[in-house]
C-alpha cells in the first residue's frame, strides 16, 4: 500500500476513535446527571429571592393604587370626612380598593408582613382599610351610589362582602383599636341574612340562571363566616361555613378526578362540568382558610379536612410540567394560568405547613409551582398571565378564549399569599437535590 495513503487512513481512524471517546455516552458520562432543558427554573427557592418578588409587587401596587380620597372638583385631598362637602372619590389608581380581589390583596399584604417581618406590607393594607372604614363611617351623601364605598355600605353580591370582610377581621385582630366593627358587621349581616340561598341554605345567585351555584362563592362567603366565628366565638358562623363547604361539595365536586365544576344550575337535568382553574383555587383556599380557625372539636372539622385532602390530591394530578395549571385544569390545550397556580401554591403550602397533607409527597410540586409563579412577576412588579374576571359558562370556547391582562386584579393577592407562605415553608423545612430531583431533606 502506498505510504501516504496508509498515513491518511491511520489518521482518519484515530480521528474516528477520538470523536467516539469524546462523545457523551453511557460509558463516558453519567447520563442520569445530565441537566435537562427545563422551561421553569428547577431550583430550590431562596428566601431572599422570594422577598425580591414580593417587594416588586408591593412597589408596583403602592404606586398604582389609591391611598387617599380627594374632592372630584379639584383633586385636593379630603382631610376630614365628617366635614366633607361635594363629591369625593379615591385618588387615581389602576385597581379598585373595594373589590373582592383587593380583599385578597390586603390579606396577602398582612401575611407578607408576618412572613418577612417588614412593616411596609401591613402599612399598605392598613392604610387602605382605614380609609375605607373612615369614609363609610363619616361621609354621608344623599345618593349612596355617589359614595366611593357604596358597595361597602350596601353590598349587592357576595363579591362585595366576603373577601373584604375576612381581610377587615384579620386586620382587626392584629390591631384591636382599629374602628372596623361597623364595616365587618354590615358585611357579615349581608352574607348571613341577605344573600340569596337555595331551600337548604346553600348560598346562591340568580344569574346567569335562577338558583345558580358559583364555585367562587365558597370563597366569597366561607372565610368571612369562619373569621367571624373566630372573632366573636359564636358557633353559628362556623356551622354555616361548614354547611356551605359540604353542600357546595355535594353538588359540584367530582370524586373521580378530584376537581370541582365551576357552575351548577338547579333547573338543569344534566350539569356540564368545566373545571375552571381559578374557581378551583377559590375552593381549595376556602377550605384552608376555614381550617385555620375552625375549632378541631367542631363536628364538621373532619369533613372539611377530608374534602381538602381529596381536592389537593386531585389538583396535583393535573399540574403541568412547567409548574403551572391550565385555564381548564383537565384540558391541556388551554393556556397556562398564573392566578390559579399562585392560589394552589399558597393553599397547598399552607396545608403542608399546618400538617393537613403529606409534606414529603407534596412539597416538591409546591416549590415548582412557586418557581412558575415567580417567573411571571416582571421587573416592574406586574403579574403576567392572569385571566380577567370570568362569569359562568357552559361551553368550552367561553373558557378557552378568556383574555389575560396585566391589570387583572386577581393575580396580585395570590402572588403575595404564595410568596409569604413559601417563606414560612422554607423556614421550617430543608430541601435538597437528591439524585437529580428536588426532595424534602429528611433529618436523621
């Protein structure tokens, strides 16, 4: 063989062997340790990073929500509501201070203050709750619709009353001197005595059809009733709260998939099931909030705890690989939704922190959910990917195509709650990467 040809063949063969040896394969590299191409950061959250997310949200909301009332005529600040004359309004802002979404936000701020030890969160909530209560107590108008707190003075739906009532009571318990009782009593009277109910006492609405049950209304009523029971020690509020959870669940919970339908209409012979994510969030958060204050010796305690456990087990089956849940939980071609994911992260983390569910089994999924939520809080502190307010529908298109918006108020309170509860979870537990996956670190 020609010498030069032999040399070329030898060099080529050596090159092939070198390339084979350089390749990543089962001999040269532990393939199980290769880093996957995760969409959502697959990391153990750190307290300082969570606090950074909460701080951005707080800063955005501080800049974009009213903190005072002004005269509509010239925008000058109202200093004394007893002497106010002429129409007054809240100072300009991007969110409504008296919406149920902001009831959740106030609760989130109060929990963030507890978890971080930073007073600015509580100050945000207390400043605005005091403003609402001061206007309600002192500013009188000939036409109540002209009042900036008309929905506080005369609630027309559970949306007006429940979440705000619960937040006012939580704030009152932290500051017993706060003059919140008139607002609290007015809200709870509406929930207990004025809201429409079915014959068996289940809270209902007459929209979109007569005698409609909205899963959302578990949250728009039960946490307020539970907080009132704790605040007054009157067991009737606990009894009603437990009854609502049980009777909503009897009609609307699918025990096979562990999910709730969004709407139920008494006149329907069949009940189409659309498992809307945020409504399921309101349901799971309702049960966590109720168990927080429900006496353990109350006869309804075991029922509520069991129902919570079944719901959480159902939800975990449908978590997406990104850490999010879908707009319709069991339909993977619907979009990934932030507010519901944040509510689940908060509720399941709190259930773990309170010992309601198995922390060894569920904490990794909760960490992933928080990492997903955190990825949707942008540099300005805005929460991305939140579905706007949504009524009840009985066709898929209604849910598939609901818009998302940076100013959908439903996203902010849940993010605050989730971040605060995650800090408390990390405080009491340690985690590790164990054989490439996130695991609870078991001591011993």
